[in-house]
C-alpha cells in the first residue's frame, strides 16, 4: 500500500499547518500554480503508522547483522544522534556569525585535529559531503597542485582495477583520463604494470589500502617511490581506514592526500544511503588548495576560513559548510573512543574478519586469498560452487536474507568471480559471527542438496526476488492516480 | 572497551581458531617500518555522561537567536513525527538498498518521494537525492552539457545564489565548461529577458533560471524558458520546494516547460543544523533520464507478481559504468529524503500551500514594518516570495552586530557578494516567525538605525549654539 492509496480527499492534519485564510496577495497571478499537488491527504496517525510499517521492511544494523563489505556497517551509538540534535545545534542557521557558534565550531575544529592525529596528515577540510565528493576534492587538489607548478601535461590518473567505481569516475570529473593497473595473484598491485604505466603524464595514483580485496598492499613503499619518482602524487581512498586505525597512518605510507568516510570508520549512520561525510586530509604541499570552508582558530576564537584565507583553494563543494550534523556525530563518537579506543577499532575489526574467514574456510568455503591475512574484510569466491551446483553468489546472498542476515557485498571487486566481500566490523560479538558462519554452512549444504531452494531465495522477506530487468525496461518511477491524467 | 563486545574468553577462542598467538600477529603483513602510528594529541576517552555534559555546555553557550536569515536555508516548523520516525533504527542504520528484498521500506519510501517531488515540479522523473542544492545545480549543468552535445557554455544569472555559483564553478571547471554571467535589472531585482539579447545567436547548452531568485524576487520564468528553448539551450530551473506549493512549477514554464529542475530540499523537514545535512533534488523530462546522475528507485514485480521496488537504471552509475558514469556520486542524502517524505505527507497539499502562504505573508509584513523605519527601503520593486532585500541608510555590519547583541539575527549582509547594492540586507520571515517576533525586530532596528543616523542626544547640550 502506498501512502497515496491511503489518501482521502478532504482529510486534514490541522495541527501540522498554519491557519488557513492567509492570501498570497503579493504574487502576480501568472506566477501562481494552477496544477493540483499530488501529496497524500492523511491523518498524522496514518502517516506515522505507514512509515513505521515501511521501516519494518528494512534490514538495518539495529535489527540485523549487516556484513556489507567495504561499507563498515558498525553500530551507530544512539548518543551521537542525541547530542548532534541538541536544540541549539539543530537551530543554528548556516549564515549565523561565527561568534554565535563557538561551541559548535570548537567541536568541528577538534574533529579536524583528531582526524589529523589518526591519519598523520597536516591539514584537514570537513567540507566534502560524502566519500565520492572527498575523492573529487582530493583529485582536484592534485590537479591544482600540478597546475600551480606549470606541470600541465600530467593528464592521467592511475587506478588499480580493484578500486571502487567512484575512483575512476571522480578522476574523470576532474578532467583526467584514467589508466587501470592490474592486480597480481596475491591481491597486490602489479608493480611491473605500475612501472610501465608511470611517466611524465602521471598526475597521481589512487589507492585503497588495505585494498578492496581485503588485504594490505605489501608493496606500498615501492609503489610510493615509483609514483613520487615519476612526479606523481599518491591519493589514499579512506574506505578501509577502519582496518588500520592506530596501526599505521596514510601519512607514514607516503600518501599526499586522503579522504575519510565518517559514515564508515567513524560510525555516523548510513541512513539508507546517506548523508555521509568525506573529509579530506593533505600534507603541507597540498594544504593551500583545500576546499572551503576550513575551521581556523586564533587566540581561542574559532572562525570559518574562506577565500581570503586560502586564495588557492579549489573552492566550495556545497552551499554551506558540509554535512555539519554528521560531523558532530563523528566528533561525539571519536571523543567517546579516545586514543586507545581508536586502536582497538582496527584490532577487533581485524580479529573479527580473520576469525570469520577461518570459520568459513572450515565450513567449506573457498577464500579468495588463502595465503593472506584478512584486513577488516575478506572475500569468499563461489566460482566452484556455481560450476558444480549452479548456485551463484547472488543466490547465497538472497538465502542469507531468509536466515536473518543482511547479505555481504556481492560481485565487487569485479575481478574475483562470484565473490562475497564480507566485513563484520568490530562491534559484532563472537556469538553473532558464529551464528552467521552456521547459516553460511547450512546454505552451502543446501546448495549441494537442493540448489533450487537457494536459487529461488529469498523466501521469507516481504517480497520474493524482484525483477530488475522489468524495472529498467518498463520505467515506473512515480505513482500515478488512476483517474487523473498528469 | 566502548562498543566492542569481546570478552577475554572470546578473544582467546578466536585467536586459537585463527591459529595466532595475539592480535598483534594479524598485522604482520604491514611492513615493520610503518607500524607504530602513535596518535599524537588524541584526547582520552569520555563516557556517555561526560561527553553529554561537554556537548550540552557548548550548546548552551552558543544559545539560540531570533532568526531572520534565509539565503538558501529556511527555518520551518518540523512536525515532531518527522524525525521520531525517520530516526527509527531501520531507516537510520540501513545502507543503500542494493539488496532490494531486504530494503523495501527505503525503496518504497524513495518511490513515494519521487512521486511527490515529480508533482511539485511537474516533471516526469526525479532521482533519489544529491548532496545539496548547490551541487545539484552543478550536476544539472554537467547533465545539460552531456545532453546538448554541441556547446559547453552555460548562462548563469547573477540572481542565482552566489554560493551556488561558486560551487558550480568548483565542480565543473576542470571539464572545460564555461559559465557566462547574465546581469539583472537593478530596479526590479530580476533578470530581464532583454538582457539575453546580447547572447542571441550564440550556442549555449543551458540557461539557469532561479525561482524565486537569491533576492527573493520572482523571475519572468515563462519568457526566460521560452528564450532558452527557442535558441536550442536547455532550461535549468532552480526552485524552492516550499514555494512550489504556490508557484507555477518548472514543468509548466513557458510553452514547453523547463528541461531540468534542481533545488535544495532543506525546507522539507531538515533542521538548519549549522548548514547540513540537507539534500539536493533533481527532476527532468523523461527523455533525459539516462543522463541523470544519482540513484533512482523504480517499481517492478517479484517472482510471485507482487508489486515491489528496486534501484533502477544503475548502468548510469559509477559502480557499474566507472569512468563513463554520469557522475561519481555514490552515497547521497537518503535519511534527509526519508524525513522530507514524511514531512510532505503530514501537512498534505493544502497544508504545504498554507505554509508557503504564511511565509509569503510574514515576509511582506516584515518588510512593511522594517521599511517604516526612517531611511530603510526595499532595494527592488519586483514581486517576492518569502525573502526581500532591504537597504539601510547606514552600513549593515554594525547594525547586524547591534541586533545580535539583542539576540536577533537580522539577515544576510550583501556587502561582500553584491557590493553595488549599497547597505543591503537579505531578510526572511518564514511561518515560524510570530507577529511579536516581527515587531521586536522592527523596534530594535528603529532604535539602532535612529541612533546612527541622528547626532547622539548627549551632543546637544542646552544652550549650545547650533
């Protein structure tokens, strides 16, 4: 049932609108709307009940184990939401002067400082509103840096073939062409391929470490020297920062510029697809190009720095100062963990991933990189299962839904066939991991015994498997009332 | 250990299962010279009570102000139900609905949102959100250039929000796109169709048309849209969703309607929150949908023929198309859209129009009270929606400071972005402002401006010669 189907003409929510009777006296008739507005006419109870019922059709961290690889679906502490929504923070207008928000700006300034501490970078800007916008900002800074030196022929960004799709897409938005670098059999960047690719056209290399294959890039120092030696810069995609917090920093690995996903590593909610936040960190040579605004401090007074303070900035990425409410949630989370807690994140995320990898291997699953340690995530490949039974990674993912688990990431990275990318995160207990491993084992046995049962999953969700081909062929992107021609 | 559930016994058993002696060993693939990573200057942990005390102290110190600033972020009443439902864990802590069968709540909500938004703008299709209005405008510019094919030039009136214009510049400049400024009429405060004559005969990918514009003034959208489409350019509307309950929707502008509409969804249930998170919305004609960036939900059926919802047209997106995607956007502003959908459902069509009328009436009342103060006048003659530019007889910055000392944020000073306008302030009074609020602002403004335009009373001593 759609909210529109609950609608009854004339039903009103008197408490939720200003008194009627005010006229739009100052607006010329030719500017006025004459078309009816297709919003539902429902009571407050109708709306609350409808959207509560909808929410109950979702799997979420609060209701289910959610081992979605590369997304770091850890518990989102409730207090982070409560404190970010304190009335004064909630009511603050983005155009309000800095001196009316010193407490708010103090939180953001200290967040910048903590992010510098955990990454080793020299300066941080909180402006990017998601990881991909952080990538855009980072690559734009690389370009601004080369341009500022008159080094314009560097028109190419190198990206490993295992990278997130956002990496090449972000590079293209900055006007670069993208060159892919192959991965070796153990999941490392193929150093020979990298050597062959770098040159005077190389603007930089974008790297995720640990990589999307769930392994630490062992040749990182050699890679650093190759790229820097060719005059390129090193970009760190912080998607997997959770795996190394307090163990090794992007700065020590030689990265010049990084982005951080606060909605992954620093536990801000994923919200059904955002809002996230993708702060960027840089070393000294890229600091002049940071996106605006940056929170500055002089004599215990906090101030948003703008174009006059950073005239070489790549500019603004949003109308205001980024996803401020998300930043406050990350701030609360980081203060609650403290220095020691930060290190425990990587320790226990890694312990959980290696434990689950060992348990799944024991259960008969094929690990993609058996000779490697898992980082905070790992890959299982179902290539052989598919050959024997016809059961695919997607089928296993759907069957997991029946057993009360959200599925791992499927079919990414693209280079491992029939893959499941599994990231348990540090906030899950051994008992949860054991239950998941047991469910996986049941599915494996079922795939051998009764493959059709797995292939036709899910059976227990609010709907059965959905026809995506039909959705794309016969586009239905908005509801239309039967009796009304739009 | 905050948020880590492991007992000592769990840890022992897990290490034994892996076959290592310590957690330390799990990091042995990291080159030794890199390991260490001391967290210099990182503060120690705080408990929930301590962090709550710290945050409450800071919030109280910041306090609250009586707000008359709009300029792209508007203080509206948000029904209590909106965020109580939107922050349910099932919405708050889910992610992008890739596993559709486990995400029907979010997906159906997106479909309902797309329906509501398509109706607001009267265009065929909308996406599931972009970051904010400014970045949505940048994406619209990129989309128009892709769709147009022959031109990489876009006309951007100076009546478009100055911060939005900066964002567009940041996001498109590395792709060889030229943004050409269009001046406005200094009397009416809007773009004159005649001002476009100088661009006649040149090839442009698009014309951006704001309604209302940054000054709160209504643009001649029909003429501007027709001009764009007659010259083969796309018409990109930037609109305020509250205003659309009252104003002619972009799909009906001119003879054929705008091609793309974008805007900031903040007025639909997002708290001001210091600048975000808000969300950007984008809608377009059906034939442009494959050029649209961002996620789109679509209806389909399941294996038993029941209605269900999925993310669709994913072949446009970065996780499939990589370097040839329509945009790099991945995570968008999902939760803000959940709030906006609930927000729009609560007041319904009449209620949202009532909100729009109340904002309009309040701003007219505010302008009338403020311009009753000696020397204060409206800067432009054009009709407005819910913002207006007023001109003061004295510099705006000290006046705003004096108002701030009384707990009033009196508007946005336009001295930096529009220095030619004199001592100009952009003011806004939404439905959240009461008669008493307006009176309070006017009284303080009269006192402050009066003191600054007259010689101080003490300077006139009895018997002194003047």
